[in-house]
C-alpha cells in the first residue's frame, strides 16, 4: 500500500488494479453460438440444463491434485508403481480415480530418462487427472517445438535437463493420454503420501518441470 | 501464418519452426466450460451424437487463417455446431432464429 498519498477512504476497498473483465460479459459470435446450441439441445430434450451444470462442475472439480495422489502413492508403494506403469487406467481406478474411457499411460522419470508430453495435432491431455490444460500446452509454439528441441523448450520453463539424461517426448492421441511420474525429491524419505503429493505439481506431470523440492 | 509445408495440414505442426513458448494461462470462462461440457455430454455413450473424430475433422478443415484467429473453444463450438447440423440434430434455420433470440435478450438486458 502506498504511503505517499493522504487518503481518507478505507483502503481495504480501493482497487489497485482494474478488475479483470468477465469474458462472459461480451456476447461474441461464438459465445452466442454456444448459448444457442445449448438451448436448442435443451428444447429438444437431448440434454438438460442440469446435465450441463453437473458436467461443468465435474470438470471444475478435476485438478492436478488427482494425478499427484497417484504419483505420491507410487513413490511410497513400489508394487503399486509397477501396476501403475503396467496399466495407468487400472491403477488410477484402484485408488478411486475416475479416468473414464480414455487409456492412461504413465511414464516414469528416472536418473537417465526425462519424459515430457504434448499433443502436436490438437490438445489431448490427461484432463481426467489434471483438469483442463493450460493455454500454452495448446499453443502453436509448444506443439511445434517440443518434439524437435525439447531441451530448449524445457529450458524456457526454467527446467534444465543435463545432457546425459535422455529426453523422451510422448505425443498424445485422442484415445490415449500420457502422464509423467516425476522423480521423488531427495530428503523426503520419511514423508507420508499426502505430504508428498503436495510436491507433485501439474507441470511436473506434464514434464516441463520437476517435482517441487522438499 | 502460412503453411511452410504444403503436404501438411495446418493443424499438423509437430517439428515445425516456431517461437518461444509463452507460459500463458487463463481461468476458463463459463461459456468455454459449457462448450467442453457439451462435447462430453453429446459424446456420452447414452447419446452418441458426436465422436472425437468428427470434432477434429471439423476443426482441422478450418482454413489456416480461421484456425489461428479463433480461440480454442471457439474452434470447438464451431465444430460441434457443424456436426449437429451435418447429423440433422439441429437445422440452420433453428440455429439462426435461436441466435437472434439470444442477441435480442442480451440487448434488452443491456
């Protein structure tokens, strides 16, 4: 808070930045199209407003905490880790995570291999365990370059992978989604699963970052 | 951006030269979340009114200029609408009238 000015108003109510405009405020052509299609489908009984509300809520409830739970479990339970690497979908379901009809493949980072995921053709992403993807994941620059110069792209995220570590880039498809299991940070030997899960960030499961340090 | 490789479709960009990755993110607007929800609900096994392949075919047949200019969920709602028209679930006439009604409602609301 600035002390250069002598204000008499209650500073708690002064906005220092203009509020971010609500994207729903402007009725763009495509926003009108969304509303029209949704209302037509409701009118025709194809779906209900409640179905839409519930599905929006379902996706809103999905975030990287789900994937983190699976990775943390694998860190403390090597038998589980083997099952996870053999069949990601079944391993997710085993700990109560709903992955739907998509095939999930978990790829493990090791001292010699670092994995990173992309969808060069569109935006396929392990959305069932991470939520909706960040914009950059869907961007032309990421999709184009990470398959050709992953080391340089990772460095742009501040992640420098040593030259003697192989980088594997996994190109996702509509039916098959990859998730990266990052390496367990040092100094976490006696940590519990919930504590460990907090170190497993979204970006570490995409592979553009490492898990947070202890 | 013009396609530097005429044998490739515009969306097929893996390995092509491009700029630095800007770490951009935004909180999805409600209308974007609804587009996402429509795709999931229409594709659900109880309805089967769209497949992922249909969504992609319609997105990928956009011209390069439109593809780059439209936002992600704009491309999606465009493609979903095309599929529903192609399948006869909705008609152009119904869609046009509904959009008009929504615009009129919005104008009234101010």
